[in-house]
C-alpha cells in the first residue's frame, strides 16, 4: 500500500505545521521554494516528487478541508482558494495535486465518522478519485464486485485510496432509480487493489500523474460503497456548513490557473527587465507596447481574482447563516470559475508571447506555465460551453445543468 506520507520523508520541512486556517497560507508559501525546485523533476517523471507531496502535507494542503472530527482544519473556502493559488504559483502541477487531494475532505464530510476514521486515520492522507461513473458495482454477499476503467485519476501514484464513481447494476443491467436515471455509487478501494495504467503523457500538467485506473472484478465490502460521489453513508450528525453544498468542492479549483497566470506575469516581468531588444542596447521593458500588455494582463488577473474571492466569500457567508443558496448565487459561483480559468489562460498565453524566444525552451517556467494552462483549461467543468448555462439562467430557461443544482 502507498503510505500516507512518502517513505523518503527525512527531516521535517516546516518547523511547525499549521493548525488553524489563518496559518495555512503562510505555510503554503513557505514550501514554495521546494515545490519550484522539484517542478522539472516531477514533470519528467510524470508525477510530482515525494518531497513535494510531503511538503504539501506538512503545509496542510490536504487536511485543510478535512472535518475537525477527523483531525482536519475545515478551512473557509477563501483560504482554500488562496492556498491552492500559492502552491500553483510555485508549480501548476503541484497546485492541481493539492486541489484534487483536498477533495478528500469534502468526501469525508459526508460519510459516517466510523468510515471516515477507517479511510483517514491521518488527515494528511492523499487519495485520488474520479466522479464520472465509468465503472459498475454489482451486489454480492457482504458487498459489491467492482469493474471499470476511470480516466484522469490525478496523483494516483502517491495515493492510499481510490474513489471510483460507478453505476449500480443487477444481472448486468443498470438499476434505475425513482428519478428515471441509473443509480450511482462510489466504491472506495485501497490503491494496491487497482491497476494504474501509465498513460499520462500530455502537453501540460505532466506532474499531476493523472493516469487511468482499471479494476477487474474486485470485491469491496459494503461499508466502503457509498451513495453518490459526494454523498456517502449518513453521518452521525448534520454536516458542517463546508459540506452542505455539494459543489463547494469547486471553491478552490480556480486557484490553479490563477496561480499559473500569476507566475507567468512575474516571469514575463523578469524577462522584460533583463532582455535587450534585438540589435539595440535597450531593454524591452522600455517598449510602450510591452508595458501596455503587462498592464492589461495584471488588470485582467486582478479583476478575475476579485470576482472569485468575492463570490466564494458570499457563498460561504450564506451557508454560515443557514440560508438557501439562490439560483443567482449558484450561477455567479459557476461564472467566477469559468471566467477565472479563461482569463488565466488568456493572460498566460499573452505573457508567453510577450517573452519571445526566452520562453520557448524547457525547462523555462513560462514554457511550463503555457502548457499547464492549456491543459487545465480543457477540464470538462470549465469548457466554454458552460457559459450557455449562465445564458439560460438569464433568459429564465431551465439551465439543464447538474452543476447549478441546489
């Protein structure tokens, strides 16, 4: 079994790991130099290094979403966003792993404490999972038989558990629920019981190790097959506000592309301050066109970031009050993530173009940022078609979107 902490852990990286939400951002920034140093090695290996995983564990990147009852921090969503952004400034792939790894806390917040203690005896345990139901579970004595193949299981090589969304079948046929749709379950298996298909050979986010997972007729005890992807065995008490809204899991996701874009702007500024215009003794920073493009990128980045933070905070304050989340607020939550990804992609591309030949070669950070942003922007939940859902809300039409469901 893959250990919850990499075996080559060595001495502690941080003198004092964070215990409260207010300490998380400083901790994430403190491990930034290690993440930057190992970024190229992780890209070549197709998975972030064990040292980077340990650094993020010590910084609380995975336990920040974990329920306090399981030793977690239950950090507010704005802090979560800032932590993921800070890690992504150091390396986009590490930020993606931190974001995916933090999903485990949301899962833990919807299951019983008994199951939570079994799965997460250490709140820093790293898990991977896929919420697209491309597998099946079929009831058998004492549990279920699981089969299937799941794509994009980020950070699987460092994980202890795999969570696979699946269709419930009986005699080989899907079981249809009262809503007329196939019933879903999530099976949780130790990582050594699944097959990792080494097929994550991509343009960007190479260090995320988002390989496929295959499972062939593996028995899973009933206690580890739970309801929908983010709604498991009923907890002993009502979940806290962090776990009430099932899409809250998206509160920190925009931190990845926004962190990548921030790094791209910073790298472009470094190049502008050291590169001479061709055939002259003048630094390119003195060119008015370059200054304008930098200024526009900075303005766009700040505006998109403000939209994310403002909306996520409003969502959080609404949940703290116990109020219902309006369709308008859910729509704006969707908007800020879509907008954040798209603006970050545009800013990163602009900075890559501005840098010229300096950014063409690996392992320059701008080259990696350009490729990472391109791959991140292809995620299913942030494709351009998502804007149509927003348009339907504005027109008073059924948005026909599971993402906007209450």
